[in-house]
C-alpha cells in the first residue's frame, strides 16, 4: 500500500470531552497509513514493517534430507531383509546423491540429500557393522529421521505478511528462501517538541522557578525503535509566533509531531490557537486522568498530538494514544494492551464517575496490585516505582481492598504484538 493523504475530517466528532474508548475507536477507524515503501538489505530489516506479502519461490528444504547422521535405506527392503543390508557407500551434505542400490543401506550425514530409493534413516549409533553389512535394529518406522521436501516452507507459501513487524525469526525465514532484500514501510518521521518558559535543558543551571525538561528524552526513549525516525524539534518558549513558525516548518517534513505543554487554556497556553490557525483541531479534552488536556489535529498531512506538560500525563498519553497513532500511520495492526485481573492492595473511597483513570502501579510479591500513593502527574518517582498501570473504567466510583482491578503491565504497550506471526 502506498502512502495516502489524511482526510480533513478524520477526527471530527460532536463531543467536547471524549471517552477513552471513543478516542481509540476513532483513531482506528479514521487514521490510515501515510508512509511510503522502500527496499532494504535483509540485514537492516529487523523490526521494520513489511510492506508486502512475501511468498517462497522454493521449497525449504528443496529435497528430502537427513535429520541425523546415520544409514538411509528403503523401509520395504529393511523389512524383507530383517534389517541386514549391504553397505552402499557414503553421502555427505552438499554433495549430489547417487541413487541407492536396491536392498542396500547408505551412510549419510545430517543435511545430506536422501538418495533416490531411500525413504527411512536410522541413527548411526543404533546400528552394527558386520563386515560389509549394516545391521539395523528392529522397530524402525517408515520415514524415520527424514526431513521431507517443503516440510518447513512449501513452495509458494506465504512466509511473511504485509504489515507485520519483522523479527529475527522472520529474517531467518526470509534468508532461507534466498532473499537478500525486503520491501518495508519507510520509517515514520516523528518530531518531539517541548514548550514552556519554565523549561530548562538538562546540563544547564536551573533556578528555583524552573524545571528540567524530562519530557523530550522520556518520549524519545519510549518511541525508540527501528521503524521510527525520531526528530528532536527542540524546546520553545511560550511564544505563539515561534511555535507557529516551528510547527509549520516541521509539518512539511514529518508524519507526526508530538508536543508537550501548552495544550490547556491558560494565558500562556498557545498550542490550541496555533493549531487552529495552521490546520485543524479535531479533539481536545479527553475524559481521563492523567492527561485530560490533550489535543489531536493535523497540519496538512502531518498529525499533531499535543500532550500535557506534566511528565506522568505525557508518559501515560504516549502509551495510550501515541503508540496506536503511530501504528495506524505505518499500516500496522495495533493490538490493545491486555489487562490482568489482580486483587487490589489499596482502596479508593471515592472516584469520579465518567472519567477513566490510569494509576501508576506494580504487582507485589503476594500478587496484588499496589497503587502509587500520590496521584500528582508531575511525580516521576511514581513512574520509576511502577511496572504498569491500574485501569479504572468510567463506571467505577470506588475500589475496595482486595477487589479485582485491571492491571496493565508496561510490557503490554507495544506498537505491534511481539508474538505476531
């Protein structure tokens, strides 16, 4: 599939604050692959996205061959001769095998082609040599220790499907059918931008009224993968003109822009107005915690996700929404993270209904879900302590101790299922 244009109405909706599942459904329905295709050497294809179905031009293996070192023979002759057969020479791997003389046994090594006339193989250590004869033990089954032609990969079969992320096992399969190159989706170009007058870059001196920029390095690490090209747009102050010029320029060379900060309606929050001027804002305000002030939109064919400035909210929104967005833009089928039901090692006396909450958590030694005690979305220490998120759906109004809750390990948040065939 070639790259395509985004539709101007791909995010249109009639709600001011969307529910979590509504956002995911809308992204799945309306976003489309926008990256093109390219051919890369097989050695550079790991974790890239396959661009077309790959079928095998050959059978693997290309002929029946030996699974062990041993003696090859005709099972019919083996029965007829009570397992005693004249020795008929040797065939090694990589050599062309001559036909087997009727009633004989041929010494053959692992990987060697089964000679014509042989259909069964016995391990060498299970046999006895008696002069020029080989004595094969009783009980050998027809076809034993023989690898059949095409039993690994039949000729014309599909080895890899379009849209799958290429694993090391896939690379082995592609190499086994003789491919040196593979067509993949082009890398998704993702720009990361942080905003705010209070932001200072790590390594510089910081004043009491300032904070170090944790968002850009955090997001770049969360999104780092061979199929993604991360572009560091940098940090900008709360200046609408600078924001507008930077985003306009970046949108012309990127597929996706992720910004942090400035997505609310405060006096120095300019991202909404900039997006409204340059393109289209389709979603703003999501009924989740943390991460409510988040926006989706587009500038031309570049998607823009405006994440909150607080690091925890940016982290959670990246897992929940940025990853499925990237998957759709690359044409990858995104698998929703699968929760584990665990007893709560905490209680929540009162929770706001109609709002989805994602709390930093971990699984303790007793198998219970433990929630980080403080909910502040600026507390990175909670991310460090956590190994996943507790997902509290909108309808829940409280959580009692030992009540079953949905725990999502961080390992579940993948751009594609790691076990995808």
